[in-house]
C-alpha cells in the first residue's frame, strides 16, 4: 500500500496527467505510464480521495 506521501504524489501525478493528456485520459492509460503500480491499485487509492476543484489550486 502507498503511504501518505505516496498517495499525495499519485494524486498530483494523476491531476497533471489529466491536464496534459489531450486524447487518451483513461486510468488504464495512466497506469501504463506509472512504474510499479497497476490500474487496480491506482483505482483503489483514487477511490478513497475526494478531489474537489479547490484542491487543484493548491497543487
């Protein structure tokens, strides 16, 4: 499992991915570009988070 820092880093990476991806912005495609973690693990971690628009301004 990811620790708090790993979870924060994953969320930041995912948000950056969404902002920069213009065509294929699926979680499966994101998982293919993150080393050492698979789609299911990312899905579980992101499912625990409540991402709000205000959060993006702090990143």
